[in-house]
């Protein structure tokens, strides 16, 4: 722990955060913080590129049918 933060200051900070956000919101905030740190670490180390290279290429989306049928298109002409 850095020398400029005492254990009392850390306890006071944690108490204030608990009062502001509440006990229900703290686990959610911890998960999102951990997920963000993990994604940042993976992007720095390049692990995302390895995962993408291991995945097979995605199939192109199926072609869509035109809005009107041919009989409806012939009638409009």
C-alpha cells in the first residue's frame, strides 16, 4: 500500500462509498470494475486477437426477400 494512504483513510473512504452506493450496488460495481480491468489487460496483452483468430469465420447473413411479390410489382407498373 502506498505510504501516503493510511489504513484509517482507507476505512473512512470505504464507509463513505458504502453510504453513498449502498450494500446492494457495491457487488455490481465490483464486478463491472473487474470486468473492465480484465478487458483492458486483455487488450494490452493482445489476448483478444488470439481468441478472434481461433474462432471460425462467421457465415454471411441470408439474403432478404424483396418487400413485394412479383405479382404485386407487376401490377404497380
